C-alpha cells in the first residue's frame, strides 16, 4: 500500500468514526407540539403529588451516572390514549445526566422535571415496569395555572 493510499484509508476511517460517534451520542432537540402529540402513546394532565430521585449508573460510558426521577401524578385529564383513568395516580419516570467521565456530548435526559404541586401535561410512552416514561427531551409541559 502506498503512502497516499494509507493516508486516505486512515482519513476515511477517522471520518467514519467521527460521524458515527456524532450520530450515536448527539443530544435530542426539543420536539415540536405536533411531534410530541404524534410520538406520545398517552397525553395526560394532572397534579404532581411527589417527586423522588436516585443516582444510577448509566447503561453507557465508563463512569456515567444519571439522576432518575419517579414522579407521582394524580390524573385530572386524558387527551390521548387508553388504560389510564381519571383521578388515577400514575408513576412517570424521567432522568437527567449527573456525572459524565469522560465528558461527552450525548443524550441529556429530560429538559424540565416538575416539582411537587406543579400542574402538568405529560406526553408519555406506554407503561413498562409499573411506570410510564416521559417522551424525551421535553415530555413535560409545566404550567401552574
């Protein structure tokens, strides 16, 4: 292999890896209202009764820790989906990165996490392991009206 071919091969490999890593670990842009409605399996309104969190190891990275939230909500309205009842108390999971070693740009979890007493609209995926998960990254509309 000539020196030019070797340089070209190395450049192509580095370029491919750079593109691959960029796509895999890119942050997710906030979804438009239309995209939120289309992506969500359930859309509910409600009042946040309780928020708890714990630090857990991420499934990716050497020392990547996430703060995982469990948000208990009393449902006051149902805009989309079936299986959730009015006045039912549901658990919604959300997360934010806590520690990233080595640091890198990647998934950043949920933009905003509601607090106890907040009135919210939640855009949710189907229930799994006794909890719903909020659509990323902006699956909560917090409007204390």
